[in-house]
C-alpha cells in the first residue's frame, strides 16, 4: 500500500472496521492424551454458556496444542480464558481465508 502524498510504502497497517474485530482467548494444552477430553470439555462449556465463537482453531506442536478461540464479545473471551487457564488477548482483526 502506498501513501499518496509521499509515495512511500505504508507497512504494517491493518484496515478493519470494528465489525471485524474479535477478542481472542488462547489456551495451551500439554501433550499426553488429555487433548480430546479437554476439547470436549471446551465444547460443552461453550454450549452450556451459549457462547458462539467466531473461530475455534487448534494448532498442534511438539509440547501439545494451542487452542485459539475468537469471540465478538470481550467478556466471553475473558470467561473462556478464565475457565481453561488461558489468556485473553487484545482485539484482533478477523481475517477469513478465501
């Protein structure tokens, strides 16, 4: 993207409306067989609280897994993070791959 006045590149700028902002909760799980059970607990917890996350992403690594769940409502992200010993992250732009 170029700045029209000076024709210099603008780096690291994200243009997003507040409609596309979400608050993300991140939970790290250790390897060792509890992963499927913990993810089932998360789903049951979300259903029980009637929370509908925008994104529920799972990333495996050598230590276990990282679960990232994006919510439109900051309070929902905070509650999820508290329930599963995770962290609530700042608002991030929701980007969907096409």
